[in-house]
């Protein structure tokens, strides 16, 4: 008998993939009566009634939706609720599909049911969604039941600041819909996840949390199917999910919803397509530990490892930590220090910058903290796997800012071998002045002509490097780290010594004073590659001028003539 059972599996490999008894779409007709399953309270799965109204064909590319009226339990009062996405519907004990769509602002609990076969085949599903999910959808349009992106531990100002950006990604940020963002560290019993139970897909967990809750449609061995529509439509992915319980139901004129709380970790979502999400029970997902300290306040989180989501999550977390503890308007200064650490022995990327002004300092600081992570994760190297991120922020109620006001040289004419002194005067608050000096020795054999000294802030100096790297992709992970660690902190002024002769860059390195034959080759390369090598004024040297813990802004240039 064991031999015959093994032979049957070989002959009928489909038996390995699904043991779910399904009701075929071809047999669906108006008037069929079925039942659905969802959680209205705690983790108890309750039934509700389903009356089939018909089938809407080709709502999306080769996609159909079963139109049905729901009833029973609290649905007469709440209508179709956010959090019901994925609730399974059965006809005669066979799985028909998942509650997935509704009409915006509908007074009646009319729902669109995603046929189960489309969900079971979601690995092959097309990328486009069957309907546009938008908060401003018209009443006559059937839309995906909204899966709000629930924020816990974030400030209201964070929602206001990043709401438009999140909605542009097809998400609806909300607060207060979740009662817990730090699931139990141990994995729960897989038997607790069954059709009709709620799960919470966690993008960030800990002192700050970002999650989306929905309902499980089907369980097939260790494989689960849920939502009945996209979450992020990320395709193949790796997002951790936990079991969730319903704390309360909140009827609402525009959209009723479930208030839920995350419990134990259960597994990983591995597919996110237009027709639903799918994942595996018991599978662990790699996440990135994140620590943010603002003065005596410390926040500890873990976030998903995703090249698009991780930098955005980091930016929002830093912004919220500052928004919760520091002033967002009025004179203030911030200092940001930290590390982005990697696996495999690569050196970390250092975070080190100052910010000062009267408006929106948290936004400036959070954006510039997230940019190195974004550059790193999108550089295209598998070796750049982030091990952890630590950010420490200091704050002051004073504006510590210096403006480059005057630049002068000890001589207007010099000869090869001479030393020229550059004096830079910085102006600060309440008429304060700060003078800094730099000395530069003109090389022996320097060609007669103008020699330029540009004193500028870090932003202006780094911009030139950014522009050159746009057209010169890094060849190794080490080059990415070196480039980021080579960016200048903004509590210094930088004296750039340069001439008008063309210069080029290759692999992130300046190549000044090239012979004519070599310069011609690089010029041709620039034209052919659309900017692989960029020409500019030839930088001969750079000298940093320390300004303490104040932010330097501005730029000025002077000219000195070299005589024979």
C-alpha cells in the first residue's frame, strides 16, 4: 500500500498542491445561498449568510467577481468592514472564494467575492489589479475592500507628513485600528490559523509598528491564502505575519472596520499579487533591527528587509521619534550619528550630520538619515545585506548655524612653489564671527593662469560627487560604502582648489590633468555612455575648515593668478 500511495502521488502530482474542495465558478448562478466565515470578536470564527446575486466577468484581466449580498451578525449595522478581506465563502461546504471587494459608501452589505481558483493560482496572476483601490472612489465603482496600513506608536504629525506619499503607493495610513504592534517572540500553534481567522502582516514591529490586517481564506497544509486582493502588490516577497484578534467593531458612515491586536508570529507572506496574498506557516523572515535614541528616549523596532519599504520606514520612524520629543518649529539644532551595519564583514556606513534652523528639522534629519540606506539597498549588490541600524540624535533649542560671509587670500598673484593663505569669515547668530584659515602651496611647475578657491558647504560639495556617481555605477560593494562614508558632514566648510582645465572621474575617483590623448578617450566615453565619465573643472585639492557643532551654509569663490 505505501508503494501504491507513492505511485499515486507521482502519477497525480496535483494532489500535492491542493486538498481544498472548491465550488467551480462555472456553476455559480443567481440565488445560490451559502455561508461565510470571519471573526467579529476575539479569535472566534463566526458564520454569516451569503446570497449570490450574479457574476461580473472580466472585471480585470481574465478575472471575474461574484456579486453577493451578506447578512447576519453585525453586518446589517456595519456593512462590509475593513478587515473582512479574505473571509471565505462556501456553497454546500465547498469553498467558493473570498470576500474581497465592495462599493464605496454603500449602505447595504454588498460584496464582491474573489473566485478561489484565482487565488490558488495567484503565483501566475498578472500584475495589474482588478480594480483601483482609492479612498475617493465613487459610489458606482467596485473597489477592493480597503486594507488600511495601521500605525502604532507613531505621532499624528507623522501621518500628516507622509500620508500623501503612502497614498501614492496605494496605501491608506490610519491610527487606532490596531491594539498591538509587538507580537509574542515565539511562533504560535499553526492550528490557530484556519479559514476565517485574522492575520496581521507586519512591516515594522516593536515600539513603533506598521501592519495590515485581513482574513485567512484557505489553509492547505502549511500554505495559507488571504485578503482576496493585493496588499502592496510586491510579487514574490518575504513579509512576516502574526495571528490577530478582534478587540472591537466600529460602524462608520464611510467605512466600518475591525479594531484588532497582533498576537504570536505565525509565518511569512511569500506572494503578494492582484488577486490575494499567500504564505507559509512556520517560516521565519529575516528582519532588520532598528534602534533610535533621542536624548533619554529610546525606541527599538524590527522592520522588513525591502529595498523600497525599508528606507521609507526608517525615515518615518526617525521623524516620529523627533516629532514626539522635540520641537518642530522655532529655533533648534539637531545632531545625528549612527551606523548602518552589514553582514559579511563589510565596514559600516557612518551617519554623521548636523541640522539647524526654524522649520521642519525633523523632516530634514529623517530624510538624510534614510538616503544612505536607500542608496545602499538599491545599489544592486547582494553582499550589502543590512545587519542592523543604530541612530542617536542630540537636540538643542538654539540655532547653531554659520553663513560663509567673506573669503580672502593673502596674495592676488603667486608663483609656483609659493604658499597662499585663504581666510574664511563665517557669520553666526547675534553678530558672532568665526575666522578660519587654510594654507595651500602652489605646486612647482604649475602652469601660469588663474587658480580658483571655492569655499562652500557640505551640500554643495557633495552634490558634485552625487552628479558624477549618477553616470558611474559602483563596481563593488566596497565602493558603495566608501562613497557614502566619503560624503562630507555639514559642520565644516570646504575649500576646493581648482582650475578651468577639464577633469574626469572614473570609478568614483577624480582624474585631473589628463594628457590630451587620455582626455579625448574619456570625452568619447562620456558621449557614448550618456555620462559614464563626467567632465568638470579640475579639482587640485580640498581642505576642510572645522566650524564646531554648527551647520555651515553658503558658497563663495575667489581667484588668484599664477605668474611665471
